[in-house]
């Protein structure tokens, strides 16, 4: 065979291998099942001291510099974490860093103040104590969220709809807060997260059977807000947070009547209202009358009018609810009736009202709607896609 022929054959073979490899094994893209999406959940904002424990050995690193401080640290029982001059102490063991990451070596759980968590724990020394952050895979996080957000014995379609809404909300927060110190808190400000101890078999199944699925709108992950009970119509996010998203404009819902808070009434003494408003910085000397202002298309009151010393003042309903307590004044869809020493508020629903109504989703699941249909109703115009697809497009 001539030299030229050998070169030709070699070039053809190499080109063939490249083409074959490209078509048979396309270039790798992000795959959420292989490269887990890690969330940073703030468990505690500021504590003076707490206990930490793990059954297995853990690697301890300086989270900022990446230096390994202990390759296989053994807890031998719960250890009290306390501040030290040059770092922090786990029991008697001193670690010379103010930002420590503890990573279990064999996937064992880390127990913070008696509560077990999956993933890693970051302990950050701040001026007024420790901030504790759980670095956890998105799917593991959801297993600890769902049973705290919905009842685990609810219809399976409702649980799956909740899994996708919670996953979308969490992923959206994480993408939005990339440059912040953490992505989510473990309370109602984000989603209630109870760690591994909260997990239930059916909710875990709902997370696993929708693994990676999120709501997409306009090429992005939707901030899929949800709330307990809408009281008849969900709220437009633009009215509440000036957030203009087509799927969050509000829809009718006639399936949440089984919620114990579909209708509620509360009596609040005039004296208490005055005190609470003063605490929030309002300078009313007295309150002579309170009336509801105009209502939006979901029947929520936009602001309340307060008469004091012969003048009427407007207070936004959200500020009014925040002052009196959101657990007391459960929603902004209410009527007000004046009595000699108190006001009677009678209203509908519980929560901010944006996005999916959880009790409505329960009602629909009970009526055998599937989870896709439930989600399409509360978030119109969205599509259910895999998170990895959205991330690929966003890049
Ligand atoms: Zn509803």
C-alpha cells in the first residue's frame, strides 16, 4: 500500500471516529440526575451554641479556603459547637476557621440540635453567633419539604403537583440568589423544611416520580408561588409584589371549600389594633373607625381606611395584616364590622393567594384531575419540563 493511501485511510478513520462519536455519544449536557443541583438552605440565622452529631466519620474543611482540617473526624456522640478566639470548638476539638464545612463520608446524616439532615452542613461564625446552612441536593430537600407543606395522605396527583411547584420555586430562588450567602430559609418565608425526620413514604414517592420536573415559562423556571387556601380566586402577583408574570395573574378556584380556613372570623379589640399599629410606626392617637377600601378582581381589599382625629388615612392591606399578625388576619379578602370596643373581621382563605391554592389542588386531586391539569389550571401557559433543559437554554 502506498504511503499516500495509508495517510488517506488514517484521515478517513479519524474523521469516521469523530462523526461516529458525535452522533452515537453526543456531547454531554447538564443532567440533574448526575450533577445534582445543590441548594443552600439556612437552618438557623443566629445561635450562640448548638449540638452537632453524625454516626459516621466526616471530613471537616475550611469552606472559604478549601483546606482540609480533618480527613475523618469522629463525633462519638453529640458535640456542643461553641465559638473560640481563632475559630470554633466541637466539644474540646478546636478548628481554626470561622467558616467550616462538615461532609459525612458515607452519606450518613448530620444531626443539628437533635434533627437529622441529608447533605453537608456549613457553620459560619458571625458577629452575634453561628449561622447554619444545609447544603442539600434539590431532590433530597423536597423530600423534607413536601410533608410540611401538604398532608402526606392527600391524593397522589396533589402531592405530585406540590412537588413540581416546590421544585420550581426552590430552583428559581437558587438561580436568582446565586451571588447571595444562601438560597432559601427553612421556614414560611421560603418553604417549610424539616429535614430527614419529616419525610413520609408517599410524599417521597411524589418527589421521585416527578424527579427533575419544573414549570417553565418564557424559557425560564417559574417562581411557582403557592398558598394554603385562596378563598375563591387566586391573587395577581402584580398587585401584591409588582411581579408581572402571565401565569401568576390569578384564576378562579372553586375547590378549596374543604379548607378549615375557607371562611374565618376574628374579633380584635380596638385597643389592640391601635397598639399593634403603633408598634409598626404608625402615629395614630386613637382609632375612630376602620373601613375596607376598594377591592381587586380577586375581591381582596387593596387598602384599609382608618379614621383618626377626624381624618381618614390609608394603610395598605398587607401592612395592616403584617401589623396585626398574618395568622390572625389570615388573608386580605375580608369585611370589617365596627362594634363598641372591637372590630369583627370576616374573611375568606389563608395566605398571600398567589399561584397554586393547596386546598384547591387537594379538591381537584380528589376529583381525579391529574397533576399536569392541576398545574395548568393554577399556572396557565406554563409547561412541565426537566430542570436540566431550562438550565441548558439559560446558558
Ligand atoms: Zn382556592
